[in-house]
C-alpha cells in the first residue's frame, strides 16, 4: 500500500524590479528656414516630456525597523516566564510524531525506524527550536511596546501569574474535552432523530451507542456537579 504524502512548498514570489524608463526620444527634425522679418514659429510642448531624474531610479522599499536590543531581551524573558520559549521543541516533536504515525501505516517497523532516524537528523539540521523562538520574537514586538512587555512580565512573575502558567494547560485540556463531548453528544442526538427519515444512518450510529444525546434546550436537567481539580490523596494505611 502506497502512502502519498502531500509536500507543501512555500513559493517565494519575487517580482522583478521595475524601472521607470523615459520614452524614446523622437528623431531630431531639421530647423525650419525663416525668412527675414518673419517671426520664428512657436515651439509646441512635447506630448511626452522627459522623465524626471527620480523616475529613472528603481523603486526603493523602506528600510526595516531596527531591532531594539532592550525590547528583544524583554520579549525573550517573557517567553521564558510563560513557557513559550519551549514551543519550538514541542512543535518539532509533534511534527516528527505525525510523520512517524503516517509512515507506520505502510512501512515495517525496522524500515520505519531507519527512515525516522534519518528524517529526525536531517530535520533538526534544517530547523531548530531556537529558530522557532527567533521567529516568534518579531510577532511580540509588532503587537506590544516595551512597556507592555514589561507589564505583562510583571503579571506572569506574580503569584497569580505563576499559578496561571501552571494551571492553564489543564484548564485548556478540560475545556476542550468538555466542549467536544457536548458538541459530539448533540450531533449524535440529531443524527439519531433523523434515522426514521434516513434509515441508512442506523448502521453508522451503532458504533456510537455509548454517546448519550444531550437534552433539548429548555428540558429539565440535573444540577451540574462541581468540577474541581483536587490533588490525589494517598490511600489510608
């Protein structure tokens, strides 16, 4: 079984440099002869006046804003405090795991390991976690001033900010799980209500018997149980 992998290539569109060219000059006309006592004919303005010197120069782009060393250092410190500096390693690991999962569908284990070893080595030579972090710094710089960065850092270095950094991953995971269960349960409930009109849906829903459809809005529902994350307690001896 062959697995076709879509390779996403980034196309750098580099347009040619445009130069404003002056129109071709008309061939010189011989001077008209004038008789004595006859006024010289008036010169008509040219329909295509010569281009100004500034038009003969290539279009220049504005120079990029010079990086502020103090702001750069403040952003990197904020990334360390919030854990964003580790994003590069996480993204590289996640991508490697996705590649392994895709290749494992058609390659034997010994061949898969050999290919993944070569891929991991070449992959980390091409892009590093530090490069990922370096690419994030300008994004922070474009949205926040130095004063903003310093204020945000003070919050994340406070007790509440440190608690937020510790608990936010768990809160995000639990929130995503709760939302997914709510949406999935209602989606299956809708499909189940359509089986009389569309009987071909019944075999497709047999594998989802464990999912309970959510009651319709306005129906009586039991009071929700409090959802608090409590540390695990050791069993009593």
